[in-house]
C-alpha cells in the first residue's frame, strides 16, 4: 500500500477543519455544500472524520465520557472497496471478542457521508510496548485480525484498498486521556 502524499493546507483550510470538529455535524454538512471548500484535500480529509464523530454522537445521544484510557491512542483507518462494508462489519462482529480479550477499544466507526468506504477504529494503550504486546498476542491466537478468523471459518476477507495508522496523544485539556 502506498503512503499518501503530504497535503498542502492554508490557514483557512486549517480553520475550517478545526470548526468541523468543534461544530460537528453541522459545519461538516455546510462544508459539503461549499463548492470552494468541499474538494480541498486537507478540509476533505478532516471533514469526513469530524462528520463521523458528530453523527455517532447524535445517534447515540451520549457525550464522550471523561476518563483515562491512554495516553497512546492508535487510530487505524481502512479504505475498503465499494460494497465491502457489510462483509467488514460481519467479520468484525464475529471476531471482536477475540481482540477484546487483550484490551479495550475506544471506537469502531464507518463513514456514511463524505469520503466513503472508510472504516475507523481507535485503540487505547498505556505504552507503545503494550501496543506491540497486545497486537502480538491477538495475532498469535490465529483468529485476529477479523479477516483471518473469517477465512478460517469458511468466510471471506474484505477487500482493502488502503490503510492508514496514526498514534495520537490527548491534549492536556482533553476529557479522554
């Protein structure tokens, strides 16, 4: 898989991206209607994630509860082939308990609007060594990642087109640490 090129961004792009997170889902929807903004790469990339967060918050009608889970958070974004979301969801539903034996998950989301075919999951870790240990233990079961379990049980793996991993650190004022 290829690494995405660096995006050029203006101060205006960064402002709109920040507003998208703060006032989600309203601002992301407005941005999608603004011809001069919606196709700017930096805005488009952040707008999708902000929109997903806003929609999940509206749907669940729950606020994010303050707590200590990190301080390291791994955000993995998979871009799957069109039409693969049902397979991905089925595979994850059938395998997530395997992974949860080794540590909690913060979020599992998929995109409904904006940049489509995105599946995002966020895992908290106390240290990067803990991350490596948990990943090794879950892989050693032979039943994780979810696509491995699906194939072993006669199903099929979802088709992924790209994968992006980030290690995120909470801001000092973040309610989730």
